[in-house]
């Protein structure tokens, strides 16, 4: 993969920085409703936690050295914020599309087919089969508000990864009779809430799919098609976690090798699937196409980051617990955080992870982090938030950025969900 982006720093950026100090926040920014205090971020820049996971001492040392020596400071806006922002963004998005969009996939017919519909308190639940990255077809869950409106603002909900591969979209909606370990998982990640239901009751038409490698889109499910639901429903929590880890360790590695043989990645298929999901939402006659957003936790947060950058039809995004620089992960918890889904082909040789959501500016974007997140060092999250604030200021629209931090672990809790809904109410 080549990186043709060549931009020289320019003193004539669209909006000059109000201070040469990284993370400087002008007095007017003190009243922005979705910004946590900057002093909190600056204090966290000094954190230094011990390594949580290792790929082996020699490999750890090699990767750390490569991270320090690579040339991403030349083309990364995070590392070189004096680059002219509009020109940088245009060039970076071209590269990001090359890394994350499967050629020819976006033009194929969606061919939706409604399979089943259920009546719930406050919303309808539809199961709709659609074509994602061809020839992949999957059944999406769609929740439709019962508020008497013919058209609704819409949200693409992007499920997390965690240690559970047996379920994808169902992590976001409780169903009677579901296994206890799925209910417990939802409690741990979402404070027990079914986001597909909660956001639909708040007035948003919502959709969620299984990402590649989750739920019915696993090799295990295909090999046990007739009794897959019964199998995963009767497992104990220990058995479900063990099987999920086996899927992660075997199926994801196999998929990465197979896709790599034709120059693709799991990240590319996942991203293209999500872009196709937006395409389906635009095709629905009950969706306000000018008011589509996306929201996700963890793996879903990474998906929200690139979806908001790549797709102009996404008008606002909320991204929880995948806001960090590479420096905040590489020497801390790299083997347990940066999975195949988060590795666009070759991108990090020249750019930083936080460059992806930076490229969404000046679009409304809410970044949420927890200081007790086990996957990333606080200094990486703090630096990422400061870089986002700098980007939105440079793009001339700091009021459309949300930058919130919580004294919380790796989760999307009720307080975070409340702020996300407030953000969407303001900007979507």
C-alpha cells in the first residue's frame, strides 16, 4: 500500500491556534457543554502505568522502537497539527478509503427482505436480511419508534467485541430466554441497557448487524447452522468465554490470512459492511436521510470513528472508549486491544489511530473515554482528546465536538448514554 500524501506545513491554516501550547483551551471554550475540563486532560498526560500485556520481551521492544522511529509524524495530523487541515483531510480520506473500502462493493444492490416483526413496548422490532459486502448477506435488527411519525432520525448502532463472539447485534437488545451470560455481559458493558430499545424509545430508528466473525457470521455458526441458537443458549459463562476465545484465536487468524491473499483485511470488510448498512438506512422511506448518526462502544467505537470520517451521510457520531493515540496502547495493552478489526492495511506506518476520527471534523462528533479503561493508558486518551479539540478548533467548529471523560472503566454506562442522547438531540 502506498501513501502519496505530501503536504507541507503552512502558516495559513483555516483557523489559527489560539496558543502554541498543545491542548491550550481559550476562555470561550469553558462554556462548551460537551467538553470535560482541560486541566483534567493535561494532568493525565503525565500518567505512566505498567504494561498489562506482552507479546514477548523481544517483540515488545521491537514494536516500541518501530513506533518511535516511524515516519508518521510527517503525514499524521495528530503529530503535525500545523499541516493545512482541509488539504490534509482530503488526502488522508483518499488513503483511508483505499485501506477500508472493498473495491466495487458499494454499488451492489442491498436487496432487503423483511423476515419477522415483533411488537414491543414503545417500538417495533424488525429482522431484515440485507446484502453487505457482496456476497455476504446478514439479518439486521431494526427498531422503529412507536411515536406516530412517518419518518424518524436514525442511528446505526455498532456492537462491541469484549470476550464474546457468539453474539453480535443481540448484545444491544435483550430477548426473553437469552442465556444468562449474555445478560451479564450487557450489564458489564452497557449497565444492563438494551440500546436498540432505549434509543428507539427516545425517537430514533435504529439498526444493528453482526460484524464479520460474530454471532451467525462465524465459521462455528455456519458449521452448526441447524442448532446454533440452541448450542449457544445452553452454554455456561465459562464455556461461552472459552468458545469465544477459540473463535477469536482461530477464525480471525484464518480470515485475516484468506483476505490478505487478495489484498484485503478484516478491517476493510467490517468497514464496508458498515457503509452498506448506512446505504440500507438511506433506502428506507421511514428514515430522515438528513439525520442519520452512529454510536458504538470499543470495537463499535472504532467503527464509529471511521464511519463518521468516511460517510457524509453520517451527520453525527458518538464514540465510547476507543479514543486514544497509538502511544497509549503500544507500550501498555497492545495484544489485548488492537485486534484485526482495528488494523487497516499499512495505515499506522504513516498515521496515528486518532487521525481517523480527526478526519471527521467539523462534523458533530462526541468522543467519550473512561480513565479506568484497561485497554489504553490515560495519557493516550488525554492526548487524543486534546488533538481532537485542536482539530475542531482548526476546522472552525469547536462547538460541534464533544470531548467527555468519566471516572469509569471500559464501558458505555448510563451516564455516558445520557450524554450521547443529549449530543444527538443537539446536533442530529
